[in-house]
């Protein structure tokens, strides 16, 4: 009877450890998926901003381009991500 009880306790302990490892692995996978999705959205947003600025800047002065950039940057940053202003590339990294 004591052997059965010990065996049951060992099985319970092993199952608990296995479940804990599975939960940790699932959480890590979920975090990776969320991060990948966030990075994809960020890339798409950067591409859209660059394309928009390139299209609009053809007929605009540098001051007008900067104004459009600043307006666009402020409006999008308040919605989703932090803005990383990069004046060299002249578009918003949001």
C-alpha cells in the first residue's frame, strides 16, 4: 500500500512538472507570435509612411515635406507605437 502511495505521489509530481513545462513553452510561443506580429505591423507602417512621403514630396518644398511628416508622425504615434524620429531618413518609425 505504501508503494502504491509513493508511486502515486511520484506520478502526480511528474505530471505537475510536465504541465508546468508545457505552460511555460506555450507562453513563450505566444510571446514570440505577438512579437513577430508587432514587428510585421511596424514594418508595414514604416513602408506606408515612406511611400506616402515619397509620393507627396515630389511637388512639395522641404518645409512642406517636414510639416506633413510631423503631422503624420504625431497622428500615428498617438494610436499605436512610440515614434522614433529619424531625421536622416525623414519618415516616422512607428
